[in-house]
């Protein structure tokens, strides 16, 4: 969105509207460049509103064709109108009254993908957060809930006409045109409105709800792609069942529809009864989708479906409360996926994602609280902090009050606030009320940005048989928040005795029962009595709190945890900590000179876990995956030289590969039998085989094994894994060129698959990649107007290739700056999101910092920047 004013919005300024909307009737006459919209709303003065209060509606790039109140044209003197605002005065003294607004839109030329636009010739809408105001003037804010009736009129060659709610019927309209009408009985805010129209294929199914109602399920895709939607349909039915079982939440309309579109700024959108999806998160078959794609589809289908209760039935009072629906819904989709798959493996993936995306955000210039107090552009707050940290905060409530009280609190929330637009305070009050636990200090998790650092040390007193655990917390300053208060941090833990026995006792101090230390002060000591021998502390088990942990623990203690922890996640945490310690040391040596430290002990730990057949393959694959270059950079924190990190990591990787060569050779060929199934068990086997293949390829140092795996692959998971090994480890090999050409040949007409081909190349480490990226931008597979293509190439390069993007001469930064400024006029949301790849620039060594700063300043000095990009660039430079 473009605003000339550079206005800042503040949480503390919330005020309700002067009018309530009793209902709205929308009529669309669809046309590529001249769609007519008539919006008829019934308005009523809010109790307590001034009798002469004007009506102030939002707009964005709109032109007004007609304005009537109770069917009479409003005289010019009674209103002011501009593209982004409509103000009407001298309104009828008695209410309710009816206001009719007519506007004309050009979906064809709407490249922002907000409001009504066209994708592959079909019409679709995106209204969250502020897209409805690009359709008609309205109270485009989440606290104005009303009932929608929608009539869509279109030429007959646009056969499918969809909107929210239940169908009221279809029929002929006039010569050549037909119509469909929809009615959504559930009051909703404008951001949940949706319309889809076009010539689409469909698959259908039904779901019987817990009270025995039959719901019709439909997934719409482009013609010919129907088969590829069957997994999404299966995931939808499992999601509906899970929400009934886990939360007692039943679906509430006669029909639930999902539409896949190929031009979409985000993953998907939870419009009431009519979810719109990026086709990447709907379409899958074994030949074209990886196991990760299947897992993403399952998670996002679930996420959008779960929004029906957490987001739609109970929505946000204002956009500051975004985490109310997003953090909670991410928490729900995480636990769903944990239930559908292996819980520890899924949890490990969540921890990795949180650390890779949210931690750097929280420690850089774009840091903001889970509930921000100000914003210039709300589109820039759909962040890892709001989503992922927001989910962790929900998980901490459950840890603090326990699973039973958590469920009770959720039941109370659904019962108390159904149909309302509420705040985080309303949500938290439900848990405080059911548990009697004071959660005031806990609110800091919503209001205070930054990742807490918890330092821990233990002292064992053999004579007294006591163990004391001393904890200290600090939170670094973040933009706008110089001084931090101590937070309420629930740290799950276990004590592991020398013989390997794992216990979860309670500390002597009053506090949480069994296995959780509640840190609430700046520093605190917990004592355990009756401890016969010095145990090893396994702290922040399962990553119960999203904190950085600094704990004096020897390599031997970490190995002890890795061997004996009964909690799989904690076991992985210990192994990961050992790997991180070594890689940090090695990176510093690679930067400053000297002999690289031996990776022998680490290799032994990894190989021992990999050989352990009692562990599931997916877990072993996670263990084998070394911390990424970005992970190591984040842990180092400052004066980063990405090339040194690459060298160090590669050194350790090769050492592990050589030591475990025979094992990796065997595992690389241990693939599941039978036809491809995306189920977790087979996917885990493939993950382990692919990981082993990458190690054994490094050990033998020839592309032949990867090429053989590429040639033998009968599914996209193994095909893409083999291609990636070829491109990343053997960039100049003939085999690599052959595989790249073969892949292009086979999948050249499938853009979603070619996205993988582009991403793999864009993430190839080394200075040469930026030139390859520039070449690929000219290839027919790239499309600067399609967000998926841009993210697959430019996003993968800038956010997924530390050595390539951070090339010392600054070419990577200049490339990103060019794409950002060229994308901004067409699609500011996409441009702003790409630019966030620069957020950690100040942690680089000084030469790269200077290059990065120049590129940022060049963006900043571009004329007519959107609010989206100027907001990000200003905060990044500050
Ligand atoms: N609300 C969507 C989700 O997380 C995300 C989204 C935001 C989509 C804004 C489009 C625009 O489920
Ligand atoms: Zn969401």
C-alpha cells in the first residue's frame, strides 16, 4: 500500500468505529479491466458515538462511481472522497440507514495481488490485511464484523463463481451472463472476504462432523491438475477430525472450499469457507513433489482450516493483535503435525526453523515484540516473530499451567469470546482464570522483543548431596526498547545420573512440579536434595522456552546427555550443541589462521547415533545434518566471514564423511520398498538415505554415486536430493551438467518443479553463483511477476546462500537491490519481504558491511518507494 504521509500506527490509539455494520450486500459484475462493484451496507450508530459523527471509510487506489444513502444520491457538500478515504457527513438522524457505494476495478492490471486480481486468467481476491479497501470503501479493520451476501455476475465462459459461506443459488443473468449468490451467516471482518471466479477443475469429498452434519468439501485447481489435489483433500479431512478430537471444534458451514492459485504473495489464506492457496501448497504427486512438499501441504491445509476457530470465529481487535490468531494457529498446526508424524522429529524441525528465521530477526534491526506496539506497514509484520515465536509463547503457557488447564483455558476462550474481536489480554485472562496462575509477568513475552539469554551453572555438593542450579537471564536492547525486565521463563529439564538414569525432580524451592524450573527473576538458584552422585543437567528440554542458552558443559557432559536422554529432542539438542561448539571454534580458526580442530569426537557421536537402529531414520537424518552456515554465523554473532565458516563446515563434513564412509555407503542405498508413499516412515528413510548420500559422495569425492542415485530415482524427493548434491559438491562435473539438462528437459513445463531447479542452483555455495543467478533471470523459467518464481531464485540466493550472497565485492547485495527496486512498483509486499534478507548486515565483517550499507542506501534513495520497502530499508539502516 502507498501512503504519502508515512503515518505511524500505535496500539495505544485504538478507538472503535462510530458506526456498526448490520450487514453488507456486495454485487460484482466481473470484467478484466472494468469490474463493477456495488456495496450496500446497513449502518447503525454505535452506542455512545456522537450524533454528528461522520462516517469514515478506508479506500486504496479507488475511484467512486456513485454514493447513495437510502437510495438517494449524497449531495457533493456532504462528502469528501479520495483514492484512500471516503468521509460522509450529515448522516440520517435515525438509524439503521443504508449506504450504497459503487466502484470500478481493473483486476487485470492489479499486480500487487491485493484486492481483486487475476491469476492465470482466473479472478481471485486477497483481503488480509488491508486488501478489501481496494475493492470498495469500507471499515477495513478486523473489529468490524458483519454478515455478507455476495452476488457474482460473469460471462458464461467464467463458469465457476465462488464466495464465502453457503450457496444461495445460481442462474442466468442476462444474455451471455450468469450469476451465483452466496450467504455467509457468520459475522466476519472484511479481511476474511473472498471471491474466486474462473474456469477451474475440482475434486470433491464429504466430511461428517462430530454432531453428524455432512459437509461438502471441494478443492479447485487448474484443469488437468485434479489428481494432484488428492493429498491436500486427505490432509483436510484429517485436520477437521483432529480439531474435533483435540479441541472439540466442529466445522460450521455446509461447504468448505479450497482454491489453488499460481500468483500469491503468501502461503495461503483462511477466508471463511473459501481458503485461497498458493498452488505450491496444494499440488503434489510423487513425480513432482518432495516429502517436504507433502509435509508443507499437510501443515498449511491444517493451519488454514484451524483458523476457522482461531482467527475467524474469534478474531483480532486490531492488527497489533495479529499473533492472537497466527501464533495460536501455528501452535495448533505444529501439534497437529506432531500427532500425524513423529513428534520429536517434527519438534526438532520447528526448533531449527525458529532459530534460523526468528532468532536473527529478534537480534537485528527488524526486531519487534510478538505483539508490536507500533507499525508503519502492517504487511511487514507477518513475521517469524509473530508466527513462530507467537507459537512458542502459546506452548510456554501450556508448560506453565499444564496440559489439562491449557485445554480448559482454550475451552473457556472459545466459549467466552466466540463471535468477538479480542486482544491478547482477553486470551491470557482465560488461562489465568482457569489455573489461578498469575500471568502478568508472562505478558512480557508479548510486549518485549529480543531473545533472552539464560546462563546456567551447576554446583554439586557431595557431602550434602545437593545440586544447585544457578540461572541468570538477560535480554539485549532492541529497537525502541533499551531496558528490559526479567521474563517468566519455563525451563524443562532432567537430571541424568552417572549410570544414565534420567529423573525429573522438583527443586526444594516452591515452584513448578516435576521437571520444570520457572525462572522469573534476573538471577535465581534452585536446589535439589538427596542427589547421590553428581548428575548432568539437561536444560531447556524440548526447547520449552525460546531462549539462547549459555551453560558451562564439557564435551563429556554433552556426550552423556546425547547417550542417555530419554527425550529425543533433548538428545538432539545435546548433539547439536556439540556440533555447534566445534564449528564455531573451527570457523574462528579458518578466519584467523591456525590448524583446524579435529572433528573426530563429533564424528564418533554422529556415527554412533546413525548406527543406532533403535532410533527412527528421520531422527538419525536430523542428527546427521550439521548446523548450517547461517546457524554458525548466528552463533558467532559478529565480525562474520561467511567464507571462513564455509571452509570450517566443509572441513568437518569431510572428516565425518571419511570416518563413516562404509556406513554412509550402506545407508545411502537403504530406500523404502514398494510404491512411493509420502507417509512419515518412508519419508524418514529417504531423508536418511539422502543425507548418507551426501556424506558418502564427499568421502569418495566423485559425482558418480549421486549421479547413479539421480538416474535411479523414481520420485522427486530422491531426484532433487541427488541433483542438489551434484550441483553443490560437484559444480563443474559433466554429470552435474547432464543432470541439470535432464531435469529441465523433463520438467520444463512445470513451473513449481522448475522452482526447485532454480533454487538448487541459486544456493550453490561460492562466488560464481551470483553470475549464474543473473543468467537464470533471463531463462524462460523465471518470471519477475510471479512471487513463487522470484522467491525460488532471488529469495533462495539471498536468504539461502551465505557465501554467494555475501560475496566480498558486494555483487550479491547489488543484485538484490536491483530486484527489490524493480519489483517494488509492481508488488511492494514481495519486494519488502525479499529485502529482509539484509537484516543481519551489521554482524558481517567490516568490508562486507560497507558493501551492504551502500546497497541499502541505494535502495533508500530510489524515488517513489512503497511504504512497505521504505519501512524495511529505514529500520534496517537504523
Ligand atoms: N493469514 C494467512 C495465514 O497465515 C497469511 C496471509 C497474510 C496470507 C496476509 C495473505 C496475506 O494463514
Ligand atoms: Zn495463519
